[in-house]
């Protein structure tokens, strides 16, 4: 069983994800902003982070948080969930999964199917460590 | 009644909303932008000027060589090789110095320094030209009109006042040459053999003055016309650059706004969809079958609306980009296709659909974002209209004549022949498609059409009811493939 940190400004969505994770036997904690997420990460490093991209005060907060968390713990998997897919300019693509620029382990697009999300989480917490800096 | 003292006002923090937004302010900082543009243009002109000088120097060297044989006398010329050779060597030597200086100067060298170098070049050129004019014949030839080349170049390089100063320098040098020759200390020269031995005729000073004035008048007229034309062109170029910059800023602002709008509109549906899945999954207790059916419909509709919002915004974004599409880059189309296939596989697997990919590395020069949209929408279409447990084939292969074939093929419901040409219309769905996949937005293939138009590419669709559908694109490739690059 793993300890998961869910960071998303949409509490309704984050709580639903946490419910599913807990039902799968994981321990899940929800943080609604990036600053609190860093404190929570420092207090108790999770086995995986599920992270939103855009936050109300900063549309790039998810990217910045991913970089900050990766510096602290290069081997913790980070899964990004985003309502904005890569088809827009200024978006991002899977090739951006780069240890320096955007060090995340995978993306899923919202609305996300929970069966796919659960499979992805199982894969991340069981798989080899994420690429680190 | 409360007679207590009123609550003191705490220190207030203030913020004043600026009169213009960030984009406008950024474009308003045009002075810096102009300085950068002028610097680049001046540097480019300085290099071009050096190239021209090599040509002139070569021409003078050839004249020196041609002056040696006797045949020049036969055509009435008498060219002593000394002066063209000296002028050619002098020009070559100074040109070498200019080029070395230009190469060594860093990219951020100020426009003022480059302009000073151009000034030095023009003044030295005019001095050498005066020497050449003296030997060719200051009054017996049209050599004085050669000053016009530098006057025209000065009009291109410099503002009007500076180019007028160059006219003045040329006038002083030419008049000085005539005065110098008039003192008898330096006899006038000419390249015309027939005039060499003629006695010097005395021309009235007033005639000489009128001749000189008319020549300078011609120079001034040419200066006025060219400098005016140059100023107009520079102004147009500046306006064009500013407009272009505003368009770029507006395009970036629009893209950012589009991203945020998509996020804001899709997020609530993501939450609705997620919570509906909790109900369906029994995470909030078991639901009666009739309630499950209702929640399932809510979940499907939320997901569909979210997809429709994205498709609509994407289509609007693409249509507004028709006038100013993003710049193309070189990339491996095969890698893009493999990535999209990998991302679509879990979604397809939910319905037992297998994606068979036969994808080669293909280097193309195009807009990467457009290709992602194209492939993602075609693949999504193929999965949506496949039957459960079916197969989708994705092919990307290099072919002859620098092209690659990209094909996405399903073994799904197919499209009737008479409806094939309509499937790319906004919101169009065949009756069969609407029955097979009620949550389709009808915008996926409209996005494909818009992207194909932007890429100036045709899409071939082949289909038969019950057999399935194949979309094929022929893509121009770069000359070298990924393995070679």
C-alpha cells in the first residue's frame, strides 16, 4: 500500500480521486495549493504525487511544483492530470517529460476514466523509479 | 446608542490598474525594438558594402591588367596600370580591415559604432574615387557621376541629414580635385588617348562654375529622390515590423486565454464526471439499477460536453490561425504517431480494441502541433467507430519521391458512399455514427479538415458500410531521414 499526495485546486475532483485511491488500499492526502503541497511533501515524502497543472494564482504552478518536488526527491513518480491537453499551442507534449524541463512520469487528461487512473497509479507505485535530475 | 470611539482605519494597501494592458505596454516599448532592428540592418548593410567593394577592387585590378597591352590604344584609351592597381590595392587593404573589424565585433555592438564604421568607409571610398576621377579625367569624362553610387548608398544606410552630409563631402572632394588641377602643380589626366596631348584650353571661370553647379544640382536631385524613397521604405518597414510584433503578441495572448478558458470550462465537468464515477463504482453505496442508468447518462454527458468544449475551442483557435500559422519545424512524425498511439491504447483497451502500429521514423518539416491534432483526431475517430474487440491499424511509411504515407484504418461501422464528402462538416454525424457512438461531438473531423487546410494537404477517405474506414495522407518528407540527421 502506498502513500499518495494529490494536489489539485478543485476539491470536488481531488476528493473523488482520493476516494478511489483509498478504496484501492492506498493512503491519500489532498492539498489544494502548491505551497501547502511542498510543506506536506517535506513533512512526509509520498510514494507518488498526482498533480494538476493550472492553479488559480499561477497557470504554470503545476509545472513549477513538479520541478521543485523532483529536486527534493528525484525518484518519486509524478502523474500530471490536466484539463488542457497537448493539442493547444503553449501546451506541452509527452516529449516534455524531461528530467530538467518537466520531470514528470506521465500525463492523463481530465475528465479521467478512473479505471485508467487506477491502472496508471498501480504502474507508477510498482514500477521502476522515475527519472530524476 | 454606541458612543464609543470609531474603529481606526488600518493602513490601506493600494493598487492602480494601469490604463493599458501588458501586451500594449510591451508593444509600446518600440524604441528598443527599433534600435535592435536598426543594428541588425546596419550590420547587414556593412557586410554588403564590403562585398560591393571587393567587386569594385577586382574591376580596377582588371583595368590595370587591361591597360598593359597595346590594344587599349587601338580603341582610343590610354590606361597606365599604376593608378588602377594602386586604387585596387588600397581598396582591398581597407576592405580587409573593415571585414576583420566587423567579424570581431560582437553581435550586440551598438548601431552607433557600426554607423561610424560605415561613415569611415564611405569617406575613404570617396577619397579613392576622387583619385580615380583625377586619373580617368575629372572634366573630360563622366567619372564625376560615380559619386552618385555612394550618395545612393548613403541614402540607404543613413537618415536624410547624414546622407546630405555625404553629398557635401563628395562635393568638397570633387571641387578640391578641380581646384588642385587648376593650380598647374598637378596636371589633369585622362584615359582618352586623343585628349592626352591636346593643349589645355582655358575655360571661363563662370562656365566652370555653371558646369560644377549643374553637376551638384543633379547630385542633389538624386539625393532628394532616393533619400525620400528610402525614408518611405524604412517607415513602411517599421510599420510592418510593429504590426507583425503586435500580431505575435496578440496571438500569444489569445493562445494563453484559450488555454485558461479550456481549463476553466472543462474542470467542472471533470469533477462531475469523477463524482458520477464514484456513484457508479459504488464508492458512495450501492445504487438501484434505475439510478445507475441515470448517473451513467450524467457521466457520459459531462464527458461529452467537456470534449465538445475542447473541440469547439480548438476549431476556433485553428480558424483564427489561418492568417498567421505558426512557424514550421523539423521533427520525426513517426515519433509523434507512436506517442499518440501509446496514449490512446488504454482508452481503446477499455473496449477491447487493439491498435496495430507499423510506424517508421519520418523526418518532416511542418507544424508539430497541427500533426498532433490531425493524428489524435483521426485515431480517436477510428477507435470511436470500431466495434468492441476490433482492430485499428496505424501506418506511417516512407515512400518514393520524398513522401511518406500515413494511414489510419478501422474495421468499424463504415460510412455510406453518399455521405463521405459530408463527414468533414462541423457537427455532421451519419445516422449510423450517431447510433454507434451517441457521445460523439461531430467536430473531430472538422478539426482534421481545418488542420489539413492549414497544412495545404489533402486527406483521402475510403470506406464501405460494415467494412470500416481508412484515412490516408501523403506527406512531403525532408531529404534526409532521422537516422541520417
